[in-house]
C-alpha cells in the first residue's frame, strides 16, 4: 500500500524530470492520483508509462504554449500545442469558468491535445465556483457504430458535476460504452470471459472474449445491440466526438491518435491531435445559488430514498461509489499491482529519482 | 391514408377551437405533424386526445403569457404559464437562439410547461441559423434508477441537431431508456411479449411483459442492467431531469405531472409543471461556419462509409431513418389506425369541425 502523498510526489517528480514546470507537474499528479483515489485505476499510475514512452519518442510536448485561438463572450477554442492532456485540459476548463463568470456560461473546445486522464477531474473544478461542470473528450477508435464492424469511435466519456448544499455533489463520469476498456484488460489478465454485450468479433457476431480487439473485434456502444438501444449509445459517442473535434479542429472518429507509444502515428490526419470539450454553467445564471443547491439536496434525498430491489440495500447517487472509494483509499492507502510497480521502478531508475 | 395538409389544418383547427391563437395553433400542428412524418407516431395524432382532455379538465392554459423571469447574457429561465408544451417550448428555443446570436451560445430552462411533443423539433430550429440545437425535457415517472424498483424518472429524451454543408444534418433524438414508452403499448395491442431488458416487475425481476407497468413494474434505463451500463442511462436521465427542472424551478423526478387527464393531479408539488432545457450554439463562435460544416460533411461521409455487418447494407447517420420516413410519408400520406381515427372524429364532432 502506498500513501497518497508518496505517489503524488513521485508522479510530480517524474513529470518535472520530463521537462514539465512544477505547476504543470502538480496538475498532472493531481489528475493521476484523483483516478487512483476514485478506484479508476485504469486511468491512474498504470498510465504513467504511456506518457513517459510518448515523451521519449518525442510525440508529446512538455513545454507547451496552450492558447486561445478564437473566442466569443461565452466560447473559446484552445490550441493545446501537443501538451500532455492534463495541462491543456486544466487550462481549458479554467477558461470555461472565466467565461461563465461574465456570460453566465462558458464553453471551450480544445484541439491538439492528448489523453487527459479522468474527465471527472475537470468537471469537478467548476463546483467551488457554484457552477455545473461538463467535460467530454474523444479517444482513439475501438468502438463500432450500430450495424457496423469498423472501429470508428473511442469510449468517448461524458462527465458532469452538479453542486448541492448539504449533500455531496452529483458527479457523473462515464464512458459511452457499456464498460471502460480497462475492464477487458482485467478480464484478460484473470483469464476470464466477459458478459455478452460488451464486444463483437470481426464479423459483428456476439463475443464474450476479452481479447477480441486483437483479432479484429470491436467494442459496442451503450445499449449493446440495436434492440436494446445501441443506436442511442452511438448517438452519444458521436456527439462527444463532434463537440470535441469538429468544434475545436482536432482529429475525429477513426483518426484520433493513439495515446500509447507502442502504436504508430496514424497515416491520415484530419485535424490536430486529440479533442476535448468543456462547459461551465453558473447556477445563478438560472436560479439563486442557495435555492438551486437546496433543491439539489431535495433531488438527491428523493432519489436516495427510492426503494431498492431485493439484491441491494440502497439506491446510489452518481458520485457515491467514487466518494466512498476516495475516503477509503486516502485512509488505507493505494494498492499497485506488481507489474505497475515494476514499471514505475524502471522509470524512476531511468530518471534518477527514488521509488520503492 | 391522409395527406399532410389535411391533418395539419385539422390539428390547427382543433387547437384554435380550444382557444389557442392562430399562430400558436400553427406551431402545435407543426410539431404533431413533424412527429407523424418522422414515424414517431407515438408523439403524433394519437396525442391530440390527451391535450383535448386536459383542456376540458381545465388543466392546461390555452391563453398563456410565456415570459422570461430571469436572465444573463447567455441564459434565461422561462415561465410557460401552464401553456401547451409546444407553445412554451417554441418560444424558449427562440430565446436560446436570440441569446446565442449575441453571446455565442444561448441556454434556456423552462418551467410550468406541459408535454411538448418531439424534442427533435426544437433542436432542429437552430439549424437554419448555423447553430447546433439542443433540447431536453423531463417527463412523468415510469423509469427506475439502477438497483431500484421505484418509478423515479421519465423517459427523459435528448435531442441534438448539428448542421452540415452538402450532407443532411446530424439529428439525434432519443429517450434515455432502451425504448420509448409507445413501443410497450404497440406490443400490448399486438398481444406480443417484449425482449428482456426493457422493463422489470414490481420486485425488480426481469420481465418481458409489455403490460407490467400496470402491475407495479417499471421501465429500465439505457443499458438495461448494471452489468451492461444501466447506471450510465440513469446518469443521463438524471442529468436531463436536473437541467430541465432544477435550473428552471419545475417539478423533478417522481413529481413531474402526468401528461394525460385520466391520471389525477399529483398530491405533492416541488415546482411548477413540467420542465424543459434548450441550447443553441453558434458554430462560428468556435469555427468559421463553412469550415465547420465542411468538416461535418467529412465526418458524416466517414461514418457512412464504415463497414456494415453481415446483416445490414449500410451504416446509418443519426437522422437518416427519420428523413427517409419524412419523404415517404409526405409523398404517400400518413396512416392512422382506426382507434385514433375514431378519437379524432369524436373530437371533431364535439368541436363542430370536419374530420373524416
């Protein structure tokens, strides 16, 4: 078990060694550790190696000039200058919040960025300003649209955070596929099958093989099949892609660049890097903040008191499981599996910093 | 088969007889007929009776004063004065578009409204202004959150319309449940079962009975069960509810009033009427309009050329099926089932207008 502070300092040091400023390295470490605390380990320490390898391959810029390239009172387009995603994303969300302070809402589309960790981190940034926060991003293509066998979209997540008064905030942060990709890797490592409805084989036939992506298979959209609404998941994924890439001028759909160095740079480019989309909505642009947040308390209490089914003790509010994990992991420490620990030891040795 | 113009004029006359202005009656008829054309008959002529009965019961206002009650440069809250939903919604979307012209984006939350027909109609209004249109609404509770057997939410739809250049626009318009409620009614009338994954019984057990809502059952959220991502459908439904009701001051979740007169007025009120949420985003607040729309053409062409699976000839773009239906129904006419025709004849007789 590792303490939060130990992993935080280590992560910060890794990125400072890669040329990021102290401020930027702090942001990056915050996002990695936020993922670990929330039990989204698939976006946590396991990913440090990916960023490190991209940096060694000179495919990512650790000294970027992130800048607004176009704006209106409530909108902006940001060029991330091929930054580590967290750096471009954090600055973009700050701009959305600034816009919202003046115009009521702020909306920022970001191009020329890279994988930014968990979307929820940026949505949550809005809460302390009594704003709703929104964050979308596209991602490298693994998912087939309804009726298709081509990998056209990423797991394109949506995160929305809504402040309340006495209750903890409502925080939704989810991929627009039935599962995150990491779940397939976990099943593969355990030698287990996955339920039908997550993936299909190269011919579009149902599959329960978590390794099927290696053999021409693809992930399915939320809904699973047409009868159960996969076309709605396809709509959601598409909207995330359009907002992230067409608004910003980033690569869309099948042209989103890989977030790992072991996959080659794509031959065809239709824009700049990976795209994100951020929103900040001042709640007092609609209702007095106290009234809105008190009403959200009532909403949360109402849904929390819904009758559970016979297999469950309670009905959850989006954000509940992650908050419980956060408290537990902060108290008990964060566990890293041996393979990840070994990777980090290698990186530490190469960068001449300590890790054990 | 009925011609578009015949049903349009009839519908307009019905609402004028109910006291709506000519302009408002025209809007209402447009929305009803848009649903019929797009093969969303569940939101078409079948619903006229519901509005008529609500009016007879004095539960809906046909002479409303729809007004802004709060605003910022990019936002407004609108009070619908218990109007027929189409009247409040059309005005609200116009306000969102006006806001977007000045601030880049416009966002309107509407309270004290009623059922407004198809959400897509209002999203599509933005297209002619080179804007993306967004429309959400909450609805009377039929849907259980993940792990629950309580009906807490409506089928809470999301509609988003995105303009393109040579290609037709991208138009997504979908309930945040695997199916719209109307599909259950159709299966019931045919005496058929429905696939598992749409509904559960009063104990939360899987059911394939389309009549189960009458016996304490509930609809499931998009995803169906927890393993297949129903918590993501629950997040989506919740977000639609929060944006529609908490931003506006409408009733939320289980307190959304029924849209039919045969169900009693709810005892508990937590806000005013039904709530909607509208967004308009000027695309040149992000990219020059020509550039954006040309890129959308490329997006659409890319996805249209995805490889179909063995059971399908082509991959669809959101909006394709409805556009094909629109052309067919405008050309060949609109079919009404006998029961609906009988209802309309009764209404026509009571209001002293012609229908046959």
